[in-house]
C-alpha cells in the first residue's frame, strides 16, 4: 500500500516520518556517524531531529517541536523529546534560514560524500565558490531548472561549529534566489523545498548531479558548462 499523500500528513505523523526519512538517508550515506538531519514544518510548529544521535535509530518521541512563528534568536521549544539528554540540532539556525527566507516546508541536511567531493572540485581550498552544472537530465528535478539550463549552486566555507554557518548561508541564499541548496565545503549540503516531498526530490536530484560531476572528473570528462554560443 502506498503511503498517504503529503497533504494528508498530520502533525501527529511528522515525527514518525522524520524517523523514516532518516533511516532511508542512512542507507544512502547521508546521515552516518550522527551527522546530517531533517526538519519539517507542521501546523503546530517546526519538527526537528535532535543533535548528535544515531539517526537510523531515532524514534518519534526523540523529535523536537519548536515554535515556528519566531525564527530569529534562540529556539523556543514547544514540546521537548522524552529523553532529557537530547539536544536541539546544531543545524537549527541553518534550517531556520530556509524557513524564514524561503518559506520552506522541509529542510534536509546531508553529509553525502558526493556533495563533499563535488564541492571540493569547485572549491579546492574550501573557499567560497560556486558549483556549475549543465546539460544533465536530473536538473529537471530542481525547482525552475531544465536539463539545458546553467545550474549554479553556492559553496560556503566551513566553520568549527555548525551554527556559525548561519550568516554565510543566509548571504548565499540571498545571492542565489533561484536554487534551493547551499553546499558547505568539506562538510555537506543543505536542501529545502515547499514540503518534504519536494525537499526529498531535490536532495536526491542534487546528489545525483554531484555524483555525476565527481565521476566525470574521475573519468577525465569535461565538467565545466559548455561555452555560450
């Protein structure tokens, strides 16, 4: 039996959905070693996986419910996890960027090896840069992009603490309003969407494109976009 459509996802079902997505992303190598995370906006507020836990072993009672009306400053917890030892995700300020600046309905943070290596191709020293892709069919999985368009994805420099990325991520989002992803050099990628289905679709499409660019480089194929006519 197919799961219910996204419009039928209730707030009560969101914690279980986050756990299901984290288990799936674990099999893809996106959230291994407690890294990565998922957050989904519901009617009550923002549901978010905790920090520093084995994502594939999470249970619904481990998910935070945060106030979705106040997206600046410290997080306001509406319903904490049942385990008092859990902590709010270090990704929280970056997730909030997507909710505040783009009206996102869900945000995915991936530690995919393909995101890391693709960023390294375009930012060999971890400096701010941009990834470029063109003529790849999977670009159709991204909002507002076709396969022949020039896709430009911002890359920001990493920091010692994840929360310290918030300002540079915000600047990148404002500079690249047509993309729903920000790469972090040596780290991973943040991807968002209008709802969890779009966020998941775009995260999978980006990961395919990142892998295509890395494999093309390994095979000695050109990865830079074709010159303008």
